[in-house]
């Protein structure tokens, strides 16, 4: 099993960061290589299930996500998801307040089965691409949330 650990400090309050990050309909706007959802049931709470496509090196992989944890409290927030498909695994995202900023940490574990290797040829390439995707994703989330914070926060209808 391959593990990825990334962390960053986002210049926006935890409520805004978590609201953006836990919205499964919006994941493709910031998670690198992800498109869809092709189907979606739920709004990010436990039990939410969605089907997406993840592109790596021009190869599209079907990916399903099921939310198994969604907690938010005064000390922070936590989200866990199970990933199904050729790159099966799990995500664990944590959000900790630091004044008006939020520390976001992602821990991801996944497997690269032979079927995926046959399409991309080398496990190391898949691992490096996934690590770059996760790093780019956390940077995209940071950019979106900080831009919203600069504009005065999220305005819900």
C-alpha cells in the first residue's frame, strides 16, 4: 500500500475551508485530475457516495468515494473517505484552526493493482503522479479558499 501525507496552512477560517472541502459536487473544482461526479448521493455527510473519473497520464480510472466520517467541532474537523476502483484506498483529511487560518492535512493510502500498471506501465510513475495530484489538490484548495477569504468569505443563498 502506498501512503501520501501532505499539509498546508490556508489563509481562511476553518468554517469556510471545511465547507468547500467537504462538498462532493465541488471536488473536481480543486482535486487535480478528478472529473464528475457521474453519480452522487449525499452532500458530504457520512454515507455520501459518488462516482468520478480520475485521469493519470491520459488514462481515465473510475473512482468511487464513500464518506465514512464527517466531524466538525471547536477543535477542528475531520473527514474520511473510502476509495473504490483500480486505485482503491482511503483518504483522511483533518482541519485545525490557527486563528483566522486553517491547517489542512491529508493522509492517503491506496493500492496500485496490476490492471492499473498495465495501463501506465510502472508503479513508481503512478505513485509519483498521485503524489503530485494530491499536492496540487491541496494547493488548489488553498488558492480557492484564500481567494474567497479575500473577497469577504463564502456567501450562501
